[in-house]
């Protein structure tokens, strides 16, 4: 099979030189040298706070920082740069939007989530629901493991205000029918909040085309540093929302009794941001754009297909998630008959293959699947067929060890 | 180091002391939130010593083997002796070294047994200093 991307790309990643077959990319990805250099350059060339100093190095830092906002805007196809709010990660973005939207709801209003959400898109809503007397409804997967727009329709009532869902499940790799669900949710006058932590790193996304109201993702899952995330929101909506957090930088006029807010995006970015991290994220976006998101998606798809075929050829393997494997990308969540996921991950570790074993922050989904944990291999564009083969060989070795 | 020594695999495949005790003095449930593993321990005490012990639950080879070995070890031990059991004792039983994550698997049963001891019926006076 001809490969879109070659092993040469691994040379850009210092950690990959250690020879590990790193297949825990859904958790976090490796960082190319260019990202580390950009962060280092901020600290050595223009370490100053942003938007404050009237001196040259602060202006230099501010320029590098704000340039990343433009990059993110372009990367996800947002209409306006001030629709890009920097946060510390998907979790922070989701908590923030849950608080801000929750504040617009009244007791008895309803919010729909799916049963396959990461805890980051479940617990924040549980918290606001408890505080404000809101009701959570859950869109469940059908027998085939998939989610259907008609089922969303059936859950909607006149009190339903918000629909929050994952675009790509980190536990199964299932890609939800986002465009269709968003269309239907909008017909029902719901606001749509998308957890795109897994999809933005893997798939070209255009928020304007998809007509998404709010979208969240993390830099560290797409070659950027930890501690940086994005909350995208339609400008007209973000303008109407009251900030969830206050502090420096987000105000226009302050008295002891009360304050008015700054314009977007400052209104929603109180305090000193993760300047070095955001600048590093900019370098990651440049890097990903040079490779091209289409090429990235295709390469991951090839590896995934290859791994799926080889894994399901082994005895006693059950792939978790939708039955139609064509709806899964980038992630393989599976059970091996008679072997606990922890033991699989331990043996694989011994063989230099890094995978995740656990509930993947999706305990309700594990309950629905009737397991306590799964083993998960997740791919990124720098993985190779050789990584897949090492992974498969290590699974075989585990079976030999445990199932004599 | 390969942590899957033959003895550990043997305990995993054929764990000792599995099952329930209808007449248990203490039933203790433990949960490892990291991996979702659950463990239930059943103990009876006679003269302040563990008379019988059984366990139920699913887990990885490390947690199953540790529970199997530890339940063997505590049969006949006094409450005080059990309280003094440490992480090192469990690692010694297993005969391996473990990283911080797998250590949680290995120590689930010790944690459960320590919790169970706290709930055990009050000792008779002659055994208090045992
Ligand atoms: C689907 C999904 N949502 C949310 C998150 C949370 O992201 P973070 O830990 O970067 O805040 C993750 C990361 O594991 C994820 O996979």
C-alpha cells in the first residue's frame, strides 16, 4: 500500500527517536521540535506579558500571541478572529461554556448530551444542572452503536435549550453524524456545543460550513503544548453571554461596586494567558498545515484500516463501539478474550508499544458496553505501518503468555 | 523486567480463596477508580484471628494474583499482624517490582483488608495485645 506520509516525518519529533511505537495519541500527541523552539524563542527573545507593556519586547510577544488567534481562525474556518477564545484546554472550554450557557437557562430547562461523552462534556453540565435546576437528557446509541438524528428529535421538548456532543468519541473513535445532528438541533432552536478534542486534530473542520455554535479543543492533542485550548463561539452569541470568570484584562471600566466588560475576545480571557504555550500552538498549527489536514486524515485512515484488519484477524478480539467499522477513525478500542486491559498494556509496554488501558474518562459508555475498561490504540500521522505491526505482534505475544 | 512471572500467572489462572462467605463477619468492597476494577472480600474472625477469607471480583493478573496470595497469607493472622502488613509485604509476595500505576492494582486487596479489619467485630480482651 502506498503511504501518504513516510517514516521520515518522525525525525521532526525528538521523543519518537527513542524507538517507542507511540499509540496513545488520543490521550496526547508528541511535539515536533518546531513547537519546542517557538516556545523557547518566546522565553529567550520576548518574554513579557501580552497587551500591557508599551515596550518593544511586550509588543513583540503580543504580536506573536495574537498571530496565533488568526491561525486558529483560519484552521477551523471561523468568520471572525474574536470568535477564538484561548483557554487552558478542552476541559476548561467546556466548563466555561457550560457555566455561561447555564446562566441563561431557567429551572426546568433541558440539556441534551450523548451517552458517549468524555467526562469533560458531562460533569460540567451535571454541575450547572444541579446548581440551576436544569434537566439532563441523554441521546443513546442504538443497538448498532450509532447515534441517529431522529432520536435527537424525539428527545426535544419546548424546554430543551442546548445540545452538547462529541464529534469523535475518544473511547471508540466513532464519528458522530455532526452535520445532520446540528441541522436538526437548529430546527429545534437548540444551541449546539461540540467537543472536538479528537476531531480537530484528525479531520479538516469548518465551523462556518457546519454552522456550529460552540466548538472546543485542546492544543496538546494536535502537536501543541499542554495547557492550551480553544473555545470557539459565534460572535453574536459570545457577545450576549456573561463571562464566567473575572479578573484583569477582561474589563472596560471598573469601580468598587461594579464593572463593564471589554470587547471580545478579551472579555472571556481574564488574567495572564499561557503565552508560551499559545505561541507553541501557533507553531503546531503551521506544522500541521504544511502537512495538510487532508493528508493527515487519509494517512490515519490507512493505518486504522490496516490495524483493524490485522487485529480482527486474531482470535478472541472484540472491537468496541459501532458495529459498522467504517464509522470509526483513528482509534481502536478493543477487548481480548480472557485478558485484562491492564495486562495487555503492560505486556505491550514491555515490547515498546504505548497504548492506553482504562475507562478513557467515559465510564457511562463502559457501563453501556458491559466492560470496566478497554485497551485503546490511537493513531496519528507520524505513526507507521511498522508501529501497527509491532502492536499486532505484541498483542499476539500477550495472548501466548496468558492463554497457553 | 517481565512482571508476568510464572507464579503470578499461576495464581491468576487458578486464584486461591475465591467465592463468598454466607456467614461473613465483614464484607468489604473496594474499587479502583483508575481502572474500574471491583473487589469484594469476605472474612470471618475467631479469637480475633482471621478464620476464613474469600474474595470475588474481576481484575488484571497483578491484582488477582496479589489478592490470591494475600488472602492465603492472612488466614490465621491477628488483626494487629494484618494492620502491620505493608506495600513491601505485597511486593515480596509477588516477587516483582511495579511502577506507580500497576502498584495501585497490586495494593487494592491490601487496602481492602485494612478497611475490613477496621470493621471487624471488637476483639476479645485476651487478644488485644497479640
Ligand atoms: C473527546 C474528549 N473530550 C475532552 C477531552 C479533555 O481534554 P483535555 O484533557 O485536554 O481538557 C478529551 C481528552 O482526553 C477528549 O478525548
